[in-house]
C-alpha cells in the first residue's frame, strides 16, 4: 500500500547570492510568520471576530487569556470603570457635604427656623394638615439627607448585599449622632434621627434597585 504524504508548500528565501529553495520546516515557519503578520496588520476586531473561525478553531487559537485581554481593552469595559470611578468621586463629595452639615457647631436650620414656622402657620390656615409641623419637616429632611447615601453606595459597591449597605448607612448615622453628643453641645442627637437616616438610606437602596432592573428600552428616547 502506498501512503499518501501531505503536500508541503515550499517557499523561496532570497539570500545575498541568489534564491535558494527552503526546507519544508522553514516553509512552515515562514507561512506561520506571514499569517501572524497578516492578523496583526488587520484592524482591531471584536471578541466575536476572534472566535468566529469557520472550522471552530478560533477560540483555541486565541485562547481564553487573549479573549479576556481583548475584553479588558474594549471601550465599553473602560467606560464602565470610568463610570464607577466617577460615582466614587461623587460619593466622596457627598460625604464631605454630609460631614459639614452633621458636624456644624450649631443646627444648620437655626437661621431659617423662624421663617419656616411662619410658613407652616400660613399653610395650616390654608388647609394643610396640622401634623405637618416643624418636627415632620425635620424628620423628612433627615430622610432626604441620607437617601443619596443609599443610592450612591448601592451603585458603587455593587457586590455588597442590600442589608450590608443598609447597615453601613446606619453606622454612618450612628457615628454622626455620637459625634454630636460628645463634641457638639449645641446639637441635638436622638435615636429618631438614626431611624430616619436609616429609612432614607433604605429609600436610596430601593431606588438603586429599580434603576438596575429598568430595561434599556424604558430609558431610550
């Protein structure tokens, strides 16, 4: 029986004194280099182009490592990292503003307390319920003050569970109230403030959950 040998393509290598026929091993090496140079000279393709080989060998040729590297270099991945970095800067700025409000030597609403009381009396005379008083406005402000904390924490610390983020918001509020109790005699710390702040952080977490689950078609114009 005569076994058929595979066809080997011979390439010519130009030397200084003329052309010399290359050996089959050299020809295979040259053809591999030529394929690599062709692939490197083509425009940057996506991950789908890397693995879409007609014979199904594209994924094994490029390998998992190259696929992950291509994903890391993609624009969408970098934009996601930039977006997370921006959220962290916003979160840092929020905590700076919160620190100024929480540790101001005197209550921040003191200058506007008189005007707010007059406004509430006017609203009560025009049909607004009496239970919407100064205490209700103060409690509502504590809720609104910590709602951005829950929202930004949920969008920044995506791997944390909701109860961990809620506990973190409660710890921040407790730290604020403890600091006011120990170092700011003109400020008033209470358990109600901690509860309202925690409730506000919970509303922020709920809003973040809704935003994460919102389909893209709902936010497109």
